[in-house]
C-alpha cells in the first residue's frame, strides 16, 4: 500500500538534493571544523556556506545565525538568554497556543519566581492586541509569540507585535519552526531579536536547528564548553546536517513563491472536498491568515484518534488535535484555548501538505475520508 503523507507539520521528508549534499560529509569530509589542518579547514568552509544559505532565506547576516540541535533547543536558548541577560526584569509574555518548547520553559521560570502572562486567543485562534498592549510593561524581559501555529497553521502579526515590544524596551522572540520555508521572512525589516527554526520541518534532517540572534542583542549561552559558534554554543558542529540545512534553505528560497500557490491550491482542494463530502464538520483556525500547507478540520461526534487509526489502514498519515493526558483523551491545549466545542475538538484532524504532495494523493484522501467518518459515526457513543 502506498503511503500518503499528510503530516508535514510533524516532520518532513528529507529532500533528495539535501541528502546528496550531506553524504560526502559522512564518507570523506569528516574533519573537525575547529582543526588547524587543511582537511578540517575545508569543512569549516562548508559550515560557513550553510550559514550563509540560511541567512539568505531569513534576510539576515550569517553572523546572526547560531546552529543548534533542534527547534526546542533554540526556543529554550532564546528565553533563557533574555532573562539571564536582564536580571532586573521579571516578566515574560507569551501565548496559550505556543508549542511546549516555549510553554514548558516558561512554566519552569514561573517556578523560579518569574511572572508569565499567557495571552488568550479568540475562537479562530487570533490574539487581541489590546490585551497584549496592556500586558507589556517596563518589567517585561521578553515576549515570545510563534510566527505560525503548528496545529491550525494560524499566522500571527509578528512585525506589529515585535514593534510594540520594542517600544516598551522588551526583547522579542518568535518560534518560526513551522513558518520558515513556507512563508517569507525578512528579518532585517522587523524588530525581531530572536527567531527559532528547525531543519526537519523544511526538508532537512531531524536534529538540526538554528537560532537567529539580532546583531547587538546581549546573549548568554545555554551550552558552555568549547568555543564553537563564536563562543555562543559549545559542541563540535554537526557538519553534515548544517550542510543539509543550508541546501534545504536554498531550495525553500527557490521554491517558496511557487509552493505558496501550488501547495495552497492542493490544500484548498483537499479541504473543500472534505467539507463538501462530510456533513457536520468545520475548519479550525483563521482561514484568511494561515500557512499554505495546513488544514485543521473538526468532525463532530467522532474521536480524532479513531479517525487516525482508520486513515492509517488506508495508508494516510495525519495528526489529531487530541493528546493522551493521564489516560484520557484531552483536546489539545490549542483547541481548548480557542474554545472549540468539546464534541468538535475531539474529532479534529490536522492535514499538512508539502511540495511532494500530489493531486492524486489529495483526491484519494477526499474519496476515502467520508467513509471513515460515516463508519465511526455509526458506532459513536456521542449522538
Ligand atoms: N515549535 C513548534 C511550533 C513546533 O511545531 C515544533 C515541532 O513540532 C517545535 C517548536 C520543536 O521543534 P523540534 O522538534 O525541532 O525540537
């Protein structure tokens, strides 16, 4: 059975060009970029090239890029650097719909005595700018708001939010793990101080990420030891993966405009096909302002996990909007923050496409999905 992979917000396929570019660094070019000899030096050159390619995608300078191991490390590093470098400030602002890579360190900082404001969202997942303006004060060390939400695909007005933070003298971080490679990032046009990204969401491998740190922003390392990354992160560089991330960034830059149209058209075909074929369902999130590849659909009176199981039998990979918390299925924190009614939130499924998704795959899903929902509704305990 063929796999139809519609779970690209969980992770994405490594692009063939990325794999090809990485292979020599496992086989032949295994030097350490910190070594004095020519063998290591040529590898240091490849790391520098990867940094330039990524900086180009972000509209940043290469020396503003710090390579990390993943998006979670970038998120933790940004938050901790901001609070440790401004010990006089004790307030953090974030949102209720962030990824756990932001929420968990914020909760930890609360245990250390920091005050954290978690901004709420409306039923479509949008922030209220008045509530944000009220929360900002002279004690705010950092604001962290994601560029795009991993579950709904909602895009947040980062430029405006960053401007408001700067006016109050607060640093601004954005978790752009889901956005980089899918939407344009012109960092030098926005007062963003930190930005996190992760390779495996843009067709590079898992285990490589990066943090953009605006020139001039005070920085405190998270990992201490050797002098790699100009003393900002200890640990021998993951050369093959840095090379891979650089090539993935180059491909994203080249393909982005075309993908924004083509992937969005396929996503819309899928979404409209499902909305037309299945009764009692609705789209979660802000349809006018979301990633081109993401659709989150709530099917009334069915269990999301059961939908995933039946889809899996058809070779279709997707994600649900529920997570198993202490033995029971709870709608995700994002859908709860949006106040999605329980009998819809439970049956929410996220479908996320990529440049590798085909029209045939989309049509297959639209053909098979209604039968899955009908089958589950026939045996549903909720009526
Ligand atoms: N932030 C967001 C919005 C994400 O979607 C993810 C991963 O799903 C992460 C952070 C964590 O990234 P990583 O898996 O590279 O640690």
